[in-house]
C-alpha cells in the first residue's frame, strides 16, 4: 500500500498501531476481514498530510519483481487504449485483461 497518511503519534509503536488500525479498517470496508497484517514497514520520508478523513489517495499494489512490473506496465497501456476505444469495466487479473464481474450483494 502507499499513500496511507502517517500518524502524528510520538512513539514508533503508537504510529505502527495507528497504521495497522487504518489498514484493518480498509480491509474491513473491502470485505477482506481475513487479511491479517503481519509486518509493517514505512518507506521514504514522512510526507505532508493530505486528503485527511478519506482514502482517496491510498493505493494497494502487489509486490512485483522487475519483470512482473514490466509485464503489468504493458497490460496497463493496453487497458488504457481499450478504454479509450470505449470498452468499460476492465481490470487486470492473473496477467490478463478481463471484464469486471459485478459483486454479489450480501443480503
């Protein structure tokens, strides 16, 4: 994940707890409660706080090898071209571009 705003807590432990709380809340909202955070590492410099109160600037990405990133880059280019030509509801899944299927409602 990247884009998760950093906590203003003083201690590292409290900042880690805040980060885990945000990630847990996101997984809950995505109906992925079975996901468990086992390790947390912050990379880079502490960024200025933006988009407070929302998750609009948070992205979740797989940890990919350089070869996988290059393959994904090509797929993203193809998907963008297809979207420009009018195709809708496309996503990348298992190294292929597929059409999204609607999620079943939990009633």
